[in-house]
């Protein structure tokens, strides 16, 4: 399994685009009202490389028993659906139990080598332990190198950042970054963003958790740092709170047919956000999520309306 293939021919890309458009128009629920001619892409500021605005996380959803055949088949189907619908960015971590092992096994079972932007994390203390962990992650995924390596929740970040700079210079990784989650340690993250040469940060941002708008997202734009957004559904909390409520009729203005797309399009319409990484254990939900990566996005006025609407529910 290789990482993102940058030498795909134009003819192959056209074929893929045509096949995707056909699949969207004929098969996939949640895409019916989307502008199928336009996949939403975001540039990585450090390089200008485009990424799809909707990726995939693996926390909890891929941390399963690798010997559970039925569960493994479902995860493989989820991955297949993700790639068929234009996904590329997959994020994981050694903290996620068996997720990296399961992910690697499922990637091997795909019928074709996908365009994969492989992102994981180092989550340990000490230089030697960090190197061992990152090498093990590479073997578990089955990739030649990671596109993005991140320091998970800032754990011993000074030690690992020195290693990541060396690895990037040597071509062992393409991008480096740091992460936080659950809205924690924003002040420390801002300090690191102001002083370190980061390519990516990962943080929590959604319709109800908007603290990142105050400092971190503007700082990312100012410093030219790409942003991955975790917990876009608030760990499922947004669905528990709103899924029984009516989706507003004006959501059709931004090609939303379900709450997942409503939540995700709010996130990726922020100008500092590069990619949202929702996780799911169901193929149908993956299709809904990927629908947010197509069609129209809310402007500033409609974003405010989205905020006011959920406040009023």
C-alpha cells in the first residue's frame, strides 16, 4: 500500500471523476441535491496541495477485534465507500487501541490501491519510544511513509517535534503537526503555533464547540497552517440532541439532505479549516458524511443562521 499517488494520469482522473459522478447520481443517498460536478477541495498552505474537505477518523469505530470477521468486513466496506466517494484523508493514532492494525488489514483487502493521505500520531514519551511507535504504526498501516505525523495531545511535543523535523527533511514523512481534542489546552497550542514551523494542527470544532474561532483558527490562517477538525459531531452528541428535530428547509440552499451534512458543511465552510475527519461504523453514515464534500457551502450570513437555528432548538 502506498501513500497518496501524485502521478495519476489525467485520463485516469477523468475516468474516476466520471465514475464518481455516475455513482452519485444513481446510487448514493445524501448526494441527490449536491452539485456533483464540484468536489470541495482545500489547499495545504505549506505546499498548495489539494485535499478533499471531508476525511475520516478512526477513534472507537476501528478499535475492534481484528478476529471478528463480520466487523472487519464492515470496516472494509466503510473504507471502500470512503474512497469510492472521493475521500483521501484518514487519521488514526496508537492511542486508538487496535485501530491502526484493523485499518491496515482493511486497506489490504481493498480491490485497488486508493489515493490515501495517511495521517497518524505519536503518543508516548521519550525519543526512542517515539521512534519505535512511529515505525510500528507504519508497519501496521502497511504504508511506505506517512503523509502526516502528529504529536498526539501535545504529549512530550518538544522531543517528538525535533524527530519529526528530521524525518521531514529526510523524506520519511511529508508533513508534521500537533493535536488537541475536546477543546483542551488551547493556550498551549496557540503558543506552539506561534513559535514552531507546523504544517498541520488538529483540534475540536463544531456547531456547539466554537472556542477555536476565537484564537486558533485565525492564527492558523495567519501562520499558514492546515487544520484538521476532530469531534465534528461532538462524539455523537450533536445527533443525540438534534436528530429528532426538523432539518430546516433552507438547508437545501447548501445541498444538505441530513444533519450530518449540515454539521460538516458548517465546519468546512470556515476559511481556516482544511479537512473535517468524522468517524463512523456504518456504511450508510459514511455515505451521508461524504455528501458534505460536494455542492454548495454556507457563506458568512448563512453560517450565522445555522448557529442561531441550533441555538433555538
